[in-house]
């Protein structure tokens, strides 16, 4: 099939399968990719040592998949019109982890996309990724015209803000590429001003200070007192720099029922969570991204949130 026909078919199928946005970029090294080296040199990755591995592949996608000619990027909206509780006796789980794990949901859809495309064009080959490989997903999403990387470092869209997950189908065919999007942050600094731990500089995040990192990726260790005190009642992830973003006023309800919150994930009572056994944790969070933290780290987070709640009560 010729280039423009195949490009249009890929986009049409991706939308029909349920992705909210789809864009295409040529599989060449990206201009901003080398910022990653600086980020690693600054030690901003903390203990995510897996970020240091396969650096060459992260910087050049053809080293990851030598047949790569184009990167098809998909965005999947996960916004549900529900708010966190204001009660600090309740834990806050970040929006992205309220429902079922996006890795599974998106991989299934991308597999279906590839197989449907291969039925029509058998010479098409591809690899699919959702947060699962050394791929700089936000940079590819920008290059493929999905959105821009905001000052909070998340990928933002004009149509539905930043409550989206990203995934890629990297294929062995040259396709018609989309134009990268320009930056629509302007003079706004709301995310930087709102971050409780000072983890953000414009377009750069020091993960070691980020509540999302501390509650999910900082494992089997205590969290330093001055950072723990700023975590408030976040017990898995953090949404603050997205909640304050004006572009998220364009958020709209997801069509994916799997992302809808499990009833007791929105306002979980800290005093009940803290009593959970390992088995209860596994049973309760098995299908959600919270499972990644593991019972030990999750309960560490819950104890910090409880401490913060009680110290607030005594203020
Ligand atoms: C490591 C990681 C984390 C780390 C570090 C986050 C980070 N900002 O780097 C931690 C654990 C903190 C984290 C947290 C979150 N994550 Co995360 N994470 C990743 C992962 C695996 C890699 C990201 C990465 O490469 N970071 C390294 C740094 C160097 O990358 P970067 O921030 O993009 O840096 C670029 C900019 O700094 C830029 N840059 C630097 N200087 C300058 C200067 C200028 C002027 C410009 C223009 C650019 C620029 O160039 C760098 C080059 O890459 C991706 C999946 C993937 N494979 O890509 C998911 C991913 C980014 N995470 C995701 C999500 C949902 C989150 C959270 C929202 C979850 C939550 N609610 O808690 C938070 C958001 C926190 C935040 N403000 O970023 C989504 C983001 C979707 C989106 N809309 O953007 C991704 C894409 C996963 C997915 N498949 O959907 N995450
Ligand atoms: S996720 Fe929270 S802690 Fe991390 S940069 Fe955003 S506001 Fe700061
Ligand atoms: S809050 Fe403002 S500066 Fe931050 S990402 Fe959103 S628009 Fe950009």
C-alpha cells in the first residue's frame, strides 16, 4: 500500500480502536533527546537506575528496533470527572492509578491495531511499547504532533489537557509525518509555583524531590523527613502540577471504562489502609497501577500521610 494510504489507514484504525489522538513521526534521533544526558548527569533520576541503561537506544530508536522507519504515537485519555476528597484523613491516589492498569489496556489495543493492519498490509511489521522500553515517549508524542511538553514536563494537548497516557507502534514503513507542536505554556508558571517540594524547574524535574517518585519508585527506604512532611496525604503518585494547569480545564471524560475509579480508591480511609495485610493489599490493588508500589512501600506512604494528617490536626 502506498505511503499516504497506509498513513491514513493507521490513523483511522487507531481511532476506531479507541485511542483519542494519533500522530506519526519519522524514526530519526530527536533534537531534544540529548537533554536526557544532562538530566542523568545531574542525578535527577535518583534511584531509577534503569533510566541509565540502554542510553543509546533511548536516544536513537533505530538502535532499539533496526527496521524502524516511523513512530506512530497514540494518546489515551484517562480523565474521569471525579475529584479527590479534601479530607486529610483520606489518602490520595493519583488519578492515573484509580482504575485498571493502563499498560495492559493500551498494549491490548496496540496489538489489535497491529494485527488489523497486518491483515490489510502483510509486509507491515512493528513493535509496540507502553512505558515498557527505553523510548522517550513524551518527546515522540511532541514530534508526532500530539501535544507539547509543558513546564511540568508532562505532555499536554490542546483538546484534552494532560490526563493522557502515551504508547507507540514503531513500524518498518515510511509514512506521512505530522508537524511537531509548539509550546503553549506561555508565561504561565502555575505548576512550578504549586509543586510542594520544589521539584520543578521549567521543563525539568528533579525526580528525587517529586512525590510521585517518592511514593512509587523510592523503594525499601524511609523518605527524608523534610520531604515526607510535604507529601500531605498523597499515598501513591501526585497530581498537583496537573491539577493547577489551565489546559486541564479542557479535560473531558474518557470513553475507556477500565480507567473509571474502583469505588474505594477515591477516598480511602488512612486508618483502615494502615491495617492492611500483604494479602489484602495484593487482592485490593492487583488490577491497578498501585500494585507496583508493593505492600511495604505503600504502607510506608500511608503512615507518612497519617502523620501529616495528625500534625495538621494539632496545628
Ligand atoms: C521516569 C518516569 C517518571 C519519573 C520521572 C518523570 C520525569 N518527568 O522525567 C517519575 C517517577 C517522577 C514519574 C512521574 C510521573 N509520571 Co512518569 N514516566 C517516566 C518514564 C518511564 C520516562 C520519562 C523520562 O524519560 N524522563 C527523563 C527526563 C529526562 O525526561 P523528561 O522530563 O521528558 O525530560 C525532557 C525535558 O526535561 C526536556 N528538556 C529539558 N530541558 C529542557 C529545556 C527546554 C527549553 C525544553 C523545551 C525541553 C527541555 O528534554 C528532556 C529530554 O527527554 C515515562 C515513560 C517513557 N518511557 O517515556 C513515564 C511517563 C512520562 N509518566 C507518565 C505519568 C502519567 C506520570 C505522572 C503524571 C504519574 C503521577 N500522577 O504520579 C507523574 C508526573 C510527574 C511529572 N511532573 O513529570 C506518563 C506521562 C503522560 C503525559 N501526559 O505526559 C508517561 C509518558 C508514561 C506513559 N506511557 O503514559 N515518571
Ligand atoms: S508530581 Fe507533585 S511533586 Fe512531582 S513535580 Fe508535580 S507537583 Fe511536584
Ligand atoms: S501549569 Fe502552566 S506552565 Fe505548567 S504545564 Fe500547564 S500551562 Fe505550562
